């Protein structure tokens, strides 16, 4: 473990406070650093850097934090402001300073921001079953088409996040009588690597995720390592795995090719599409959760609500 990586524990803390790391044994620094994902640490670092560029420093007084949030409210959305409050809170806790983000003036400022700006978040447009099939119909038989068919179908059937989808290796796939079992070694909600198994059954239509995944692996001659890989314009298949941004681009491009406006589609559209389509088909919440890995029904509420919007609709009963 490099000294630079050991220092990750204090990278969210201003330089003047980093002397605190000297009292922590290197092994403690390493383990505490490992308690956060790399993405989370980068996010905290960027948020604290923004606060410092604004003119603040940690520890900060409640009045300073409240003024900072008030300035943010003129430009940023509520979700971004909430994230930056979380980063500031973590930074104060990390150095054992009084946490000004928990003061009444900061809490009241946040309540005012939420009432003024609202708390609605931008959601990915779900790729519903019929939409997915239309996207697949427009694809050809080239290397990228074969790969993208497998990627879209597996991403939809497993309700995978884009990070989960691109993180899959051959070793994570087990063929069984009913289809395949995919093992997620780690995910956004499983940072400690407990793992989770997802069943992907054989499809009843010609758009079978198991069939098209097998076709891609055979075409690409992939026997080990990443499943979904980059392909250059000459059709050469790289050894490295796709990026999360590449998944987003693929979904948008395939949606546009199928005649849908690409705006609103993202890497999350496949996951949202499965949850919404399953709700429309009458699947129970706990069965949908078994596929998506959501921790509670509350997290699925918006998908089920959207999917069930026209079932026994009150207006439909009287018009």
C-alpha cells in the first residue's frame, strides 16, 4: 500500500489539519481509508475543495456554513447542496471538531433551501420491455451490435447498475438448467463485498439474454476476464473492460437509432426499465427487489407507482 493511498484518510481535510494523521498508525490509516469507496473519497475531496475555493475552511462556524449554503442555492440543485453538506459533516467529524452542519442555523437554512428549490431529482427515463425490443430490432450483426445486444439484454434482465454490468467477469457467470446465475462480487450498496446472486432465466422470445450473452462471448472468444469490452472502429476487441460512461453512450445511441429521443436515457435506464416493466406485469415488490437488490420497498416506490399508474385508474373507471 503506497504512502499516497495511506494518506487518503485525510485528503478531505485542509492542509492545516492533516497533522492529525501523524498520530494514527499506518495500518489504521489504511483500514479507515478502505472504509470508503474511491468514488466517495473523490466526491468528498471535490466538495471540500469547492468550499475552500469559496473561502471557507474546516473547521467552520455554523454561520460560515449557512452563508455558503445560501450562496450555493442561487446556482445548484438541492441534491448537490445536500451532498456538500454531507462532505462538510464528514470533514468535521474526521478531525474531531464540533460539527457545525448539525447546528440549528444550518439545519434551518437547509429546510429553507428544500422548500424554495424543491427536492425532486432528475430520474433516468426507463427503457421498458417494448422499447428495449424496438432498440434490439434496429441492430445489425456487426461486433458492436452483438456486444450491445448482450449488454442491453443482460443489463435489463438483471436490473444492473452500469458499474455492476461493466464489472462482470466470466468467472461471475454460472450456467444452470433454468438459465444463468450472475454473482455480483461488489456493488454500490455492498461495499464490503458480501456478494449477491441474480438469476437470469432463458427468455421466452427471440431476445433471450442468455442466448445473446453466449453469442457475444463466442464471437469475441472471451474465456476469462471482463465480459463487456471496448471495440474500436475496425472491429478489434480490446482486453480492457468498458467504462460506465460507455454504457450510458450505448443506451443513448441505441435509443436514438430506434427513434426515441436520447434525452433522459442513461446507464440507469435499463435498471429502471426492468423494475417498471415488472411492476406493469404485476410482479410483486419483493420479487422485483430480489432482482434489483433494493434494500426496501420504499426505494422501489417510484418504479411501482409509474408501472401501476394506469391499472384500475380512477379516471378510466368513469370516462
